[in-house]
C-alpha cells in the first residue's frame, strides 16, 4: 500500500497521494509556485496510520500550483408559487489546480 494523507483546505477534506492532481478552493499563490499545507488530519506511510486531533503534528503536504481556474456554474433558484416572487443567482467558485509533490 502506498503513502497517503487526508488534508483539510477550504473547509473540505481531501484524500491525496504523491503525484495526484487535485482541485481545491483558491489559495493565495501564483501558478508555478509551491505551497506547504500543514492542516493534515491523517497520514499513512503505507503500513501505519496516524490520525490527528484535529491535525497531525509535524505532518505536511507539499503542492505545486499548476493553474487557477473557475469551477462549474452553480444556479440557485428560489420561487414562491402564486406570488410572482422569483430569484435566480449564479455562482462560479475560484479553484486552484495543484499537483501533490510530497507527503511528510
């Protein structure tokens, strides 16, 4: 079994392995830079699993930022029948596309 980690970013938890490409909520880094995230909830080296409460101390995940893009459009539509009340709002989340370089 290979090493993996569960990291928390953007209010969500993501399972990552070395070499994976992930889409997470926008980080404040430019494409081409590396970022180290230390909000690791669980980490495994292939044989043992360490689970944090809430984070594992000393564990980190290194990401290489590939691009920043906009996600899929989400439509929020609300209506009250027979009242003529309608509301339609669209939203596109900013996403960071990153490749996992190392899990430590």
